[in-house]
C-alpha cells in the first residue's frame, strides 16, 4: 500500500469530499462568498489545484452552513466536524490526517484561520488565508472611507454574528482569529492585496502582528495592486500566489513528517 499523502483542506458549505487514489497529505480548502452564499463545488477549484497537481496532495473542499441558515459558531463548528469526519474516514479514503494544511480565501480564509487557532495543537500543520478578515471587532476602523459601520446589522459580518458587531461584541470577538492566537499556533501564510476594497489588507496585518507578538513567525505577503479575489493582477501574479501557497503547504507537511 502506498505511503499516506498529506492534504489540503478547504472550507465550503455542507458537502465533504476528498480526492486521491492513495493515502496523501491533505489540503483542506474553505470557500469564501461572505459566508452568505456559495458552495465547495469541484468545478470551482482553481487550475493549480486540479489534477495532476498539486504534487501529491489530496484536496478536500469543505462546505459549511451559510449565515442564512445558522450564525456563529456554526460555520467554525462545521469545519471542525468536517475535519473529524475526514479523520474517521482517513484509512478508507487514503488520507494522512497527521499532515493537514487548512486553506481558505476571504470568508473561507477567516474560517480556516479560526479553525486552525481553536483546534487542539497539532490538528493542522499549517494554515493559508487569502484576503481574510481577522478581527471583526475593529473591522470598521480598517475601512478607509468609513463606508462600513459596526452598527449596521445588514453587513455580511453582522449576518454571520447574528447582530451588528458593535452590539454583538462577544460574538464578534469569539469569531475573530486574532482573539485565539497563542504560542501554539501552527505556521501561517497570509496573502492580501494592497488594493482590497472588500476586506482591508490591515486585517491580515493585524493577524500577523498578533501571531508575531505570541512568538510565532507568520509569513505575510501584501500583494501590490491586488483587489479582492486578486482582481487587477496579471495571470502570472495570480499563479505566483498559488505557487507560494503550495510551497508553504509542502514545507509544512515535510517538516511535520520528520
């Protein structure tokens, strides 16, 4: 029987699946779409993640309940439940859950980071978050034109929390990855466009600062000119974001496998 492979885990909505003919390291990928809509459909996987790539990783796209169905902490709990399901099924579907990296973009990056920081140490070997919120308690402060209000109950964050961040302060803090940072945090790769008009790049900086203060060594890469979803970047620069992500994941699972 081939040796187990590591994996990527990405967060999606309600379906859980893993791909790969042998026991592989795992990527877990969490989809974005503001926790309000969307699904982790295989056809949405970016080209660098499609077969035969990404270099020995099995990729699981995780679904979670959207904010119209349930509020925090349901989304985080669904990602944790998906990881537990994969651990139970690992021998059957050929996964090495001891070498798992979480990855998500936007709202999915928020859930990947939140899950990585609230699961027992060692559950995942690394976490990648692309243009993700990290501190919902001060999100409004980071929006440069003051177009976002912490008292607005109709924002995507408020819908996920069950109330405006200013009124649901406890939930906002609990849903913020920065509030759960300790010196036991796994390695983090944070990518964020400097021109992001939906999630300010300052949110990734805040998470990097919190990790650094805890004695961790996050890799923060601010992508010059990048808007949300990498709008405004050339294909080559977007490919570079994927390449950095895969290099980081490979380094995490190689270090964890020794």
